[in-house]
C-alpha cells in the first residue's frame, strides 16, 4: 500500500517544560496526523543525549531520554504534587543547560516516592528490561559520581571494570542506581501509552537508531569486547565519513567501531537484542548509516579530521541474514545515503529493506548520486529532506541560482512554489512511502533546520513555536488522497 507520514522529532514538539514531552502535546500531534490522513510519524532517536546534545550520541542504545518525561503525567500518578509541577514556559529554542540542571530535581522527588513503595508495574519493568537496565543505571550513577566525566576519563579501575572497584561502586551508589532505573520506568510508561494511542489512531511510529554507539555509553563500558579497543577501554579506531563535496575534511564522528568478527562469533547476539528492543518500542525502525554494514570508514583514534581514514570490510550478508533470522524481513528502513558501491547496493537488495531518496539531492549540483524522482524504485522511502538537510524553503533561498532553476524546470514551477512542488513530487512518485518534514509542510525557512552535520552549537534546538494552522491538516489530507496515499479503512 502506498503510504505517507511526517518527520517531526519529539523534541521539536511544543512543550511547557523546555522540550517536547510525551504528554498532551504529543497526543494532540497524533490527532493531527490522523486528521491529515497520515500513516507514519517518524522521529529521531529517543535515547538520553550526550556530547553536543545529539540524539546520535546517547549514553545507551536502549534507554529513553528523561527530558521527554511529562511532569503532569507524573502528578496524575501521584508521584508529584500539583504545586511541584513548574509553571509553563514560553516555547523557544531548547536550552539543554537548563534541562540538565532542572530535570533531576523533580525527577528525584518522583523517583523517591515510587521507590518508597515500588509498584508491581515497576518491578515487572525492571525484570523485563534487566538485559540493559542495571548496567545503564550503574553507568549513569558512576558517571554522576565522577562529576559527569566521560568514560575515557574515569579512573582506570572503574573504566576497566575491575571486580573490586565495580563491587564497591555498586554498594556505594545503590540509591543512585535505583533513581536511574525509576526514571527509565517513568519514560517507558509514558512512551508506551503514547505508542498505544498512536496505533489506536492508525498511526505507526517510525523510530531511528544510530548504527554506532557513543564513546561515552554504557554499551561500550559493559561490552568492550564488541568494539575496537586496546583492551583498556581506549578506542583504537573511530567512525566517520570520508571527505566529499559537502565536507572537505570529511566527518569525524568519533564513535567506537564494532569488532565485527566477535559479533559474528556470537551470532550477532547483541545486535539481535538491540533490534528486538527497537522493534518493540517502534513499529518501523530506520537504521542510520546502513551502508556501514557492508564496509565502514575507519579513522585512527586521535586524528583531528576524517581525512586520514580508510575503508574496512563489514559483516555484509552475514549481518543481514542474522537480522532476518531475528526479525523476519520487514519493519526496517535502510538509510543508504552517501557513497554507495555496487557491493552496498547488492547488500541492500538482498536485505529487502527499502532505501531512502532525498528530493533536494536531485537538484544539488554537489551531489554525485542520482536522486531524480523518475528513477526511484517502488521499494523506497522518499523525503523532501531530512533532519540533516536545510528545510526546502531554506534550500530554495540558499542554493545556487542554477540549481534552483534546474529544480523549477524539472518540477514545472516558479521558484516561490518550489517547496510545494517538491512535496507534491514526493507524494506523486512511485516510492511506496513518502515522508515530509513538518517544517516543509509549514514552508519554514532555514531557521527551522534541525542539524547541520559536522558543526557544533545550534543543532537539535528547533521547536514548533506556533499552533498548527487549522487548515493544514485538511491540506495535507487532500494531497494525500489525491496521490492515493491515504489509509484504507
């Protein structure tokens, strides 16, 4: 069935406490999607954000972000008093510093009340999530005790998990460990309620998982054997992308690289567990940087740029077959953007997963790939742009005059109509699924950009500041029906 959806990160929703929440604003957005005849709500990773506030640099591949927890729902459960719920704040760019300082104070009060009389639901949650929860909570408790220092800067005996040091930390930090477990219970209780509501309205949640984990994560700390380290928790090689027309020095991500032979020897057990978890909290999972499973760019740890890296062979079909064994062949979107070799294309074809097409790339003279809509295969997901692109209206005003003129000739439109023309071209394409960022439906400019790769400072901060126009849902529904992407009941 042809389908469509909207890309809107949870943190970009308006929320009264400094960031988009899992409360009534999220439920209202689900209602909007249903009224607009959409099938999917695609979001960015929902893990706790670390370095640079990036959702792709999380302290855990399994945990949820405490910033999304809605105080009002905690109060409704009797875990906060009405007086403790802070007054609503004006919606503006996200202030991560304020969140970092303010959130733990109220969440600690709620956690203390829960832990004073743990509920069966809490105990069941801890049992069901034991495969990651205890490790994550201890990691966060040690991190807090170390003044929030990154894993690489911990004392050797803690960083390397020497048994005596670990036992001492578990005993000394038991209260802190329980706090972090309680916070995850709050998050997942609210998340599961939102997912159930969305599914009941006919909306599926498209989640997003980074291919790599953070160098400052419980995943690396508890499973160092799965990554390329020197045996003392120091990375030997790190992840990134080679130089291209968009980044002269490449992209130095700095994430740990997997020790793929070890993963293969275990039957990809960690990845199977990760994907089973992801498909339990999302309906569809987008895997970022999918081409990294065929071959990956390896950069010596300590390099200042990505320019000195080289390509290494990844697990390729062995990984695909392991995922099919664990999950079947559906519910995955492969982010296959960037440098694609014949080997990557063959791996994607064997996976059966749809890849991605970006409409803006079709008209960008710096882009060497072919993203013109008449070339799309049916098994694909088309976007005007993603969180890593400027908005389409921003592209129109910032791209070269030649590129804009080319887009207008191809789409048969005037420059001022280019955003709407690109949206319609996505919906009209043969791609099975079309996902349009909400900022493009609103025709917002570059101020609504979510992320500029390889930069620091102003990313991951945009939030929807105004109520959605009453006419927008009708407009989206009309185009969705016109291009035969509306759900059939």
